[in-house]
C-alpha cells in the first residue's frame, strides 16, 4: 500500500521515508521466500538509508512508556464513528497526487489484497481482513510519525531479539537502562501468550483493537501480528507464546503472502466491486465502528 505524505522530505525527522511504499518495498524484498540469509545483508544503512533512518527512530523511541501511552490514547477508540468506506476514504486523504510510483487510490490498494485472497477461495472473513488490514495507517492523519505507524513490530518490556531488523539501533533506546526490560521474560510470565504482550505501537495493533469486538481470533491475529516478523519469520519470542499463538501462526503466514505480494498493475473496479463488499461488511460488522 502506497501512502505518500504531503510535505515529506528526507530531512524531516518524523518522515525519513519518501512514502510508506518504501517500507512496503523493503519488506517485500527482505522477506521474499527463497532468499538466503546472506542476501539479507544488502539491507543496511548504506543500501537503504531512508529505511535505516526510519528504523533508527523507531527503535530509539518505541519504549514501554511510549507504547503504554499510545495504547491509552488510541485503544479507547475516541476518534469518532465511521463506516468502513468512510475510514477508507479518510485514508485516501493521505495520498499525494504527485507520487510517481502509483496511480492507485488507497481503496484500490486495499481491494488488490482482498481480491487476491478472494480469488484463491479463502473464507469470506479472510477476504475482509485483506481489505481492513491497512486502515490503521490513518494514524498518520492523527499526527503520528511514520516510525509510530509502520515497521516490523516487536514486544517491549523484555530483551530485544537479535532477529529484529536493524537491531543495532536499540543502543539508544532508554529502556536499555532498565534492567528488568533487558531480561528474557522482562515484565511478562513464561508462555503468557502474545495477547498479553505489549507490542511496539503502530497500525497493526490499532486496527486489531477497532475490530476486536467483531472478528474471530484468526482474523485478529492476522491484523495484530502481520508485521511481527521476528516471530513468524524467525521463530523469536516463542518463550512468550502459548499453544494458541503457535496454532494461529499458520493463519498469519497464510495472510502475509497476500500482504506482501498482492500488488499488481490491474486496477480494481471499485464501483463494480462495491456491492460485494457492502454485503461482506454487513455480514461481519455493524454499520459504523468506533475508531
């Protein structure tokens, strides 16, 4: 999904990426199936300076205090009532018309993912997840910086896994100076379950909270953990997982292939598809939702 932000410049400390497509492109390359571990080494500060700066800010600022503060601010869902279409149109206002990389609206990007899932015959609830999964990026419109909206996610309050991309940038995170946060389990109990873990804040956790009253656990895991690559790509943090998490990982992996690789040149016909999605939204969701 391409989200170009008006006024973004490489020197803006809150917007190190030209647009969020840079992050998506980085993911699609880094986590491409079949790549060897050695090939991942091209993703360094010299090869991808915008992404490296993004992760420097992310890893320095995603502290326990920051995450708890943002959860309190956003997980209470006080941003008003919107329909799904209204939320998608709201997200469209992030698009910079001068962005040379795409002529697709954000709704068309959402439909690319959901239609790919639909074409492969997956359940209707999973098609819905495909449409919903990026709606949380509206956090940018609430004034949140890029590094607090996207990025690989990870638990806070315990030792950072070396499998987190650009792990070296945690050197300047203030939580490094809190001994409890630097232990294997940190503030958590062994096998406490990922639903009881505070993840770095961003669009995944936010959209999962919006949808929590309405969707099944498989769908919520897809939403909340699709960017938790240290876990579902590298097997990190299994010591915090319970049997439910391990069973749910297969659904997250099933979803991620569409999240990363559904982009194409075919532009979805929104008017043609709208009746199907109207029915889909009505099947699972109320007319308006708290955001």
